[in-house]
């Protein structure tokens, strides 16, 4: 075979040179990016701190307005005339028209001393409006839920956000407690405030750039905003994210949040990053120039280092070429360079290891030949067993012992299936497995007699499904030895096969009507299965623990073994085991098989 031509430039020296150069370019690029990002982040963080402080001041101004309204509405609610009027209402004496006409000077205190208050309304505890002078109901203005919240607050003011009936107003309500009646609820004070009061118009930074500022209520509604293009969906997304930057119309902003302790509303301030990172272009230019100078210096240094390294390597190559066509021999080349000496030492170790591996492979081949010989000798024992059973069968036939002869045939088929299998294969069809179970039950019937009955039900279309050999028999064995044997009277073992809701899976159920077991025993068996320690019936046979491990091995890519075996049992009612397996590939049988005994 002709070896491909190798370019004369594809030398170790050139590879080292270009490799070092590539590494240097990557390092310079990474350092430049990290430096640029770090400086940009530093500028952003400083700007964010400044904006955060400004946001705290803006939020303080907002809370000042809210606290002023809170104080004025408290003054109105504790007014002696309002208290006496609501106390009469509570005692069943509605306020007269004349008494209600005296309320405007008191109620107008809030509108006079607080900016932006559009109206103040007074309601009795039975939600009838006392001021203004009409007969409106409180539930016509706000929902029952909000009224209940105000009642539960016991006098504290509640801010609800935008008025449903007036989109230009913000609602606030407080319960009035009657001082002379043990602070019992006596009525409600409802205030409407103009939304423009909460709008920020002036920029917060000193650079003339106008920030985007929004005030968002607890329900996600935008109470105030100086950018009408931002929607409530945007603010909801900002509330969920932990990022300090957001994008709006392909422009990045620094996002600062500030929550009011009075209303729990959230103030969002978005400052354009372009206004924060002015001057970054100078830093970018400096990084590019520095990277260029560093690359040139690194090329010169790489040429020098590659020459120093490759010269001793060429000497080692000559030694390796001499050993290519003969027995591998260690090299005696010694270099003054520590790395080259380590390379020579590693090469010598490799030679010793290869010679040792050659010896091990030879011994392994010899051992394998001996093992195959022993395997051929071991096949004599099964053949001797089958010949003995066949001789016994003909002897019983001659003596007209037909029933015993039938059992001998079943036993011979059982051993033949268990020891070698129909195709000497670990995988068998479902029909082959069920036929094996039929033979096993026939032999067990010789012991239990009429006490043992069984049903095996399946459909023709399932018969070609492939499964590991002896996967079902251990569960049938347990059903007989732990179920039927411990039951007084006749016992029945049922094996049924059906398709699950998943068309690619079959559900094989083995159940008995035997003694069953309590939940503690069932839980112990399940835990033992998960640990791979479940014993077989009477300490013999394949064992359900073996089945569990095989399922875990064969179906590891499809489902866990624990999810494919389900055991249910009740004391005195019996036990059922449900085994779920994939249907696999294969053709369908022509005729259905339905075994009943």
C-alpha cells in the first residue's frame, strides 16, 4: 500500500510554531475580551449604583406623597365629627341630610393639602355612601375582595392601583375604626389620586439622557410610565429575570428595581448602556494594538523554542526507525533537556510494556484454547442426561406407564430448554417461553395432583415477541411454592399476556390465589429486589433477583428494572406479579394459543 505524500511543511517545528501562535492568539483574544468586559462591567456597576441611589431618592419622593395622603386620611378618619356620625350609623341611626352637609370642610382637607387627590368618599360600615351626598354603594366602586382586605387591615391604608372605573386614577381605601367603641369597624374612606402624580418627567442622570421610568403595581399594572411603548408583559418579564440588563428595540438598558415599603409597588428605572459606556472605543483600540505587538513577539520566541525542542526529537526518531522492522529495543540517547530525557524514559517504558503485552496475548490465546477444550468435554454431561431420560421413557412405555412416560418427556424437554435452549440462544420467543412454563407446570402437577390448576392466556400476535430465556418461570415457581403450597385446598396459577397502553410493550401477569403476604413482607421483597438480593424460591432455580438483574441489563436503555416489575399481594387473596417488556422485532404467528388446565 502506498503511503500518502506528506507536505514538506508539515514538520514538528512548524506545527509547534503554528500551535503556539494559535494559543497566543486565543489567549490575547480571551484576555482582551475579559478586560473589555470587566471594564465595561465596572462602568455599568458604578452607573447602576448611582442610578440605584437616585432610584432610592425617587422612591422616597413617591413614598413622601403616599405618606402625606396616609396622614391626611388618618386625620379625617379620626375627626370627632366623623367618628360620632359613624357611631350613630352603627347604632342604627342613619345620618340626616343636614349632618352630611357638614362633612365637605372635613373631607376637603385631603384634597387641599395633598397634590393630585381627585376625590375622597366616606362610607358607613354597611357600605352606604355618606359623602358625597348620594346613595351609592361601596361594592359598586371596588370588589368585595378589596373591601375584605381593607377590613382586615384594621385602619391601615390599602393601595390597590388603577381604578377599574377610571383608568386615570389610583385607588386607596382605609377602614375607619371607632375610637369610642373599642376600635370596632365603623366605615371606610375611599380616595382617588391622579396617576400623573406618580410620573417622573425629569432625567435622573447628569448627562441629559432621559431614563425610562415605570411604576408597577402588585397586580402587574403599569401605574405610571414615561414611555408608552412598554407593556405590562415587558414588566412581568423583568420581574422574573435576575439579569441587570434588558433589551428593548435592539438597544440594551441597565435595569434597576426599587420596591416601595408603603405600597409594595415596584419602581423600574432603565438607563441606556450607551450613555454609561461612552469612551469604551478608546479602550478597545488599546487592547487591539497591545494584542498585535504581543503576537509579533510571541512568533519570534516560538521560533527559538521550537528549534531547541525539535533537534533532540529527531535523534529519538532515528532510534525508533531502527526498531521498526525488528524487536523493540530501548534507546540509550541521553539529552541535557529534562523534557527530552523524560520522553526517552517514557519510550523505554513503552517498549517494555509492549513486550509484556505480547507475552500476555500469547498466554491468553493458550488459555482460551484450553477453555474451549473443557467446554467441549462439558457437553458430554447433558447428552448423557438426555440419553438416560430417553432410555427411562422407552422403559416406561414398554411397561404401559403412559402417564409417567409423559412426565419423563416433559422433564427431558424442560432440561433441554434450560440447559441448551432451542437455538442455544439467550433470547427466545414468547411462545417458546410459555411452552416451557407449560412443561414445568405439568411436572409440578405430578407433585400437587388435582390441587394445582393453571391458565395460560395469550394472543397469536404476541407469540413472536422476543425476551430473555427463563424470564417468566421464576415467578411461576414462586406462585406454586409460596402460593398454592401454602393454601388449603385447590390453587390456581394464571399467566396472561396483553398489550399495554403503549403499543410497543407487553404486560405479562403471573398471579395465584394462594396465601398471599402482608405489606411488610411485600415491602421487604421489593427492597431486596432493588438491591439485587432477592433469593429464588426454596433457594433454587433462577430466582426473581436474577430476573431483576437481567431486566436491568437487557432493558437499561428503555426503562429501569424497578419500573418493569410490579408485585401486588394481599393476605388470604394471593399474589400477582406484572412484568412489562418491549415487544421487540419479529414476525407474527399464524394461529392463537390458549392454554387452559
